[in-house]
C-alpha cells in the first residue's frame, strides 16, 4: 500500500512540476527515504499551503525554513500519515524543506525552492 502511495505522489509531482511554470500557492510534498519530492518548482510570494505525506517506510517530519528561521513544522509522521502546513512567504526569496529527524537531512532529505516570479 505504501508503494502505491509513493507511486501516486511521484506521478502527481512529475505531472504537475513545470520548471518554467508560474509560482503556486499549493504544493504536495512527499517524504521518502532519502528524498523530499515536491509538486511545485516555484512558490508564490504570500500564503502557501503544503500537503505533506510520509510515503516512506520510516518516520519522517518536515520543517519549512526561510531566511534562517523556521516557519512551520509537522509532527513526526509515521509511514502513510500526512499533515497540512500553511506558511506566509511574503518577502522570502527561497524556502528550504528539511526532514529534521537526526541524520535524514544528511542522507538527502532536503529540497530548496525559489519564491516569486
């Protein structure tokens, strides 16, 4: 079942991620060993909603940072669990999506996304 969820998330991300696309105010985020996938390639300057799913086989979380500060974080999510975070990205130039579980960031669970046009 988790493999099917992961396949669905990755397919949705591939289908909606347009490198030349406009900034979006909603993004799907998948947490897997050892990557963070995102349906967005650029985020809107303003309120942005992140629909986070742990499609991996171990517990993960998601921390959203910008300008050296934490904007939001999920609790620790067991495989198959999800959460929604809404953050204000006004005046942010980029955001960092990070799994804060010890060692996970170092294994590749991080993603950087630009904000604005």
